[in-house]
C-alpha cells in the first residue's frame, strides 16, 4: 500500500513537472505523456522495481479516467445552445470519423505484417482510452497494446492536428472540434478546449458519441 501511494504521488509530481516543461518548451517531444513516462521509467529502474510493481498506481489512474471524462460535462453544459444547434452536423461527423478510423485499421491489418493480437488490439484505438480498454477486454485483445495505440493517436493528433487543419483552410470551429476529437480523442478535445471553449465542447460531444458508437459496433465487426 505504501509503495502504491508513493508511486501515485510521484506520478502526479512527474506530470506537474512535465506540464511545466511543455509550457516552457512547447513541442511534440515535450508532451507530458512522454516526459512524465520517461521520468517514471527512470524511477522504476533506479529503484529496481518491475512493471508489476506499478499495477496498484495504474489501477488508481485507470479508475480516475472515468470521473475525469464525466467532468467534461461541465464545459459541454455551458455551451449547450451551440451543441443543440450543430448536433446533426456533429452526429454526421462522428459517424464519418469512426468509419474512416475503423476502415484505416482494417486496411492496415491487410497491408502491414501485423500479428493477430496486434490487429485485435488496434480496433480499440479509435476511441478514448477508458472505452478503448473496455473494448479490448470484450474482444479479448491486449489492453496494453490498445492503450499504446490510443496514446500515440492522441499525441500525434494533438501535436499536428491543428497545423494540418490550418494548412487545409479549415477554420470553422465545429468542423475543427469534430476533426480533432475524431482523430485524437480526449487529447484532441482538451487541446481544442485550450484554444476555444466552443470548439472544445463540440469535440467533447464528438468524443463521447464516438465512444458510444464504437463500443456497440466494433465488437460486432470484430
């Protein structure tokens, strides 16, 4: 128990330090998910601890993902009028986004020399992490590989999504919010929220709707 509390505390400290570093030197290479993870790996190695030693802290943060996602209902409620106004467009966008993501996963499974376990794990990467892990367990895939896929998708989308949208001339806030959430899930929605509250709220709706659709259809497809 003491080790679990220590690791939870150190994870929070490392994330805070990584956040400050990223704000000071913004770059895809200084994203907290990378720098905080590197710090934790160094700590575990220096203390001669195995990955299993972190299981208690991992379970705590996995549990906290649910309330963290639900907490985004507050900014969604504050811009509910905009959400109601563009709801049909958002619904169409989330269905197209999920279809494209699932389709690309299917194409990758055919083109790339991937193992059956890796292909099964990639199906869940198309939604936010808590739902992705649940889907992975439902289809008997590797939750760890699924988590890696979700995190990498989120990091790449958050780092380059806005630049690509700007390059393509996509300036509509609704379109940008839907696109960022469809590609980068919670990281894309959070990034959109930092730029514009309305865009972020649209992204959160897209993320939540995509998660619901994916949790129903991906197990059936697989």
